[in-house]
C-alpha cells in the first residue's frame, strides 16, 4: 500500500496550493479522510501490530517511580515527577548539561527580543507579539540534524524514558519531536490563540508528550492545564471525541465551558526541573503567560508507528549510529 500521509500526500500539496478557496477546503477534507483511513490501516495491519509484538518480546522491568508515572497516565491522563526522582541514578552532570543548553537558548531568544524591541522603538512603534511569537522554539521550522551527543536527544531516547512511554502505549513508540520552548509574557488583555485554547492534539489516540520545566512555572507563567477524564474512554472522552485530524480538535471555547465543568480542570504549576507526562489526545492548553517572567521548557512527543506513517512529521533528524543504541531507542528514531 503506498503511503498516504496527511502532510505530504498529493492531496495535501494541492490543498495547500488552493488554501483559502472553496475547492481548497473540499480537497483538504478529502485529504483528512484519506489520512484517517491510512492511519487505521497502519494501526490495525501495517505498523502497530509488529510494534506491539516487539514490546511483548522485550517487556521491561519497571521501578516504582516508572510504575507511578504509568499509573497516573492510565488513571488521569498525566503524571508529574521531579526529574531528579525519575532519573535517580543520574548525577548533577546530566542536569548541568541540560541546563547549559537551555541557558544558551534563553540567552539567544532574549537577545533577539531585545534587538527587535530596539528596532521598533527607533521607528516609534511597539509591535508586540506577532502570530506564532507566543512560543519561540530552539529548532524553529527547519528540520535540523541533532548530533549523537545532544543531551536533550539523549534524554528522549534513554531506555528509562522509553520504558515508560512504550509500556503505556503497549507498543514500541516513535520519538517524533524534540525542542525547547520559550513563552514570553503576553500583553495585558490579549486573547488566547492556537494552543493557548482548549484542544486535543491530532497526532494519535494514545499520545505522550513530556514537558520538562526549565523555569519555575506558576499560574502567571503559562502553565499546562489539562481536563481530567478527557482522554479516550474517560468521563469526557466522548465530548468532541478524538479522531485523526478531526475538525473538532479546537471546539468553540464558550461551548467547551458549558460542556466541561471547571472542577475537571487541573493547572500544572511546578518548580524548575519538573517532568510532566501527558496524553495530549485529552483536552489541554498552555502558554498563556500573563506575568512578568517567561516560561521555558523542553518538549518531547512520542507517537505510535501508525501516527508517523500517516499523520505526523518529525521536527528533527538524528545523526546517531544505531550500533550504540538499545533496540527500542534505534526503533524510536527509525522512519
């Protein structure tokens, strides 16, 4: 069966060319339908069954903290743990390497912001945040090649991390996204946009994102918010239910507030060094920073092989020899 991918198929290319026209809208709906069918075929026949077999043949022995994280994902759709407790055998050198990479990123972003502010002041205007500026990314829109010694890549393909993600999935997963995010404070009264609004991620029915806070995150710093019971089979799983590239991933926000009570919301404020494992096929939002400090964090996405085959594109390449990796780590990076 030829690959039918939501973002790279001939329908996807034509939809992009005709964006904004009635015909373009119709082609995009055809593209989404084809991608859904492709995803289901890969989920049921072509990709995921083999991945499930691999986990069954190499089922890991989990320590207490790993089991606790999986229990939180199963019960609530999320789990939060200090990085130092999740990686108890790691010494201070690991966090120092991760922090150094993060500090370089923060320095670069803040220098760029200062340069832009000076340019705008010279012209006598204050532009503020533009579209997409509410999250500034280390890797940007390009697809860079990460070296084998990149500390954030190493963390993402560590067996300790993959053992949790794969056990929760019930199969060997794919690492599809690695990046650092910087969220600057928004202007007072600015409306929420994009992922600052309640939504489900399109990538997979059983999707894991891992967020690692590089700054203390309080209620004014754009913390992740999540709806308990909104993952598939949860109490709110059938409220605008997840399906591949659904048109309802971002429901009307006023209707959302009527359908789901605030008592189901949790706000994940936490100190620097906290790890959040979250199934973001459930409703979530974040990045609405209203205070005077930025939110800075690392972000990982893990998906099933079916998702990578039909819905998701990686944001990186990896210059890593499979010879030095565990089997599941090599699988996580393979196409």
